[in-house]
């Protein structure tokens, strides 16, 4: 019995060392991957590993073992820690690869860099004409809204020259300025129409997207005149609580309502800021209840609410995802600085 107890004590003493040895080896392996990624030129390491991602079988941990830790885990405007990941999120690698995860399963790979070629044909940066040369498509839809039909090439979506989309069934591309901007490889076991597109449409498919504001009368609204500071961004304004902060990664810093025009100050720290995608001040106008984007020809509704004596402005975000694809708009939230 004494010998048995001594054996147990020795095993107990050795267990932490064994566990630590395993952990350090794992950490060392990940450290090597991170170093290789850092030293690789033109993100060649990430590109070289994309085809090794088994989109139907790999877990989040499998991806980390292959590619190393992502630069961030995020969904929409929220950034998460590995220990508290939500049901749905993206793993971002070097601004060239996002891995879309839901319930621990890979939904799709989103490729933005031009160092990867799919099936030795399709790559980011290729022109729409090059895409047509290789892609099998049944029709081309021009100057209309994108409704995500399979095997159809959309050109000049909603009349926006150079904007396009193509869905092969197993992969899809987004086109900007006549060139492929991103390639999304889809998990064949996932119904993307049910999983993604129906949520994108969000019940707004019957709303008017194309608004001509020429000749539209101007109706003033004294409640909103002056400068407002952006403090939050939220999906459902009915669930807003001023005591909570839902998002800190904000597109706007300020918005100012002047005589028949609107001026905005973009937040230079916004993670998705692409100036070519957002209206300049000369493109914005307003009338009671709406802010008009003359460039996109959209009308974003606004309304004002008060909480404990403080006024809050809720402004719909009818950006490119809304104007091109009909995504249900979310809301920028502002507090008033001057009037």
C-alpha cells in the first residue's frame, strides 16, 4: 500500500510538468506559424494554406492550428476574445482572408487578396470580362437590384456602373469598379440562401431603393438643426439602452444638419473605412424625417427620442449593403452638441 501511495504522489507531481510540456509545445508551434506569417512577403503563407482548409470538416481550433491565431474575431462592429466567441463571427487574417463561422462550423471563406487563384482561373482583381470568359452563366442582369440568382452575372447593380455579383453555387464574387473585389467559397453543406441571403434581405425586399430627390420639397425640422456626435450603432432601436454601449467601432464622428444640407465627419479609426464607398458632404441633403444620399439615391429615415432629458438621433444606415443588396438597415445613434 505504501508503494502504491508513493507512486500516486510521483504521478501527481509529474502531471503539471507533462501538461505544461504539451501546452508549451502547442504554443511553440503556433509561435512558429505566427513568425512565418510575419516574415512571408505578400502574405504568401496565408495564400498557400487556403486550399488546405477543409471547409466541411475543420473546426475553429483546426483553423488556428493551420493558420495561427487570427488578427481578430469579430462580427459586424463587435470584436471578441477567443474565450467568449458568439454563435456567429468572422476570423480575420491579414485583411486578405475572413473565415465565416457559425456554431463552430465554417460557413464560407471570404478572400480579398489577389494572391490566390480559385481553380486556376478566378482571382481577385480580374475584370468582369475575364470572369465572363471562365464562368458558366445562364444570363446577365443589367441595371437591376441583386437578388442572388444562381448562374447569373449582375452588372451595374441598381444602375451603379461597375458594381456586380456572380454566384456559381459553390462560390460567389463581388465586383466593384468592373473588377472582382472578393471571392467567397461556400460550404457545400450549408444552404446559403437560408443561412445568409434571406437574413440580408431582412424583409426590405419590397422597399423602394432608387430615390430621385430632384424637385422634392424641403421641410425643416428644428429638432435636428445643429451638430450631433455619434455614440453608438445598433440593429434594433427599440432595444436601445443609453446605459449600455453596443458598438465602439463607429463610421461617423459627427453629423450636422444645416440649411437644406448635411455635413458629416467620418471616423478615421473606423475599421472598415473606405472613402470611395461613402458619400462626400456634397452628396447629402435632408428634409423632415430623411437624410438623402444623392450619389446612391437612397433616403435614410431618422427619428429623435429622449431619455432622461437627453435627445438621441437615430439615423438609418442605408449604405452599399442596403442600396445594392437590400440588407435591412441598422442605425447610427447621435447625441446633440449644438442647435
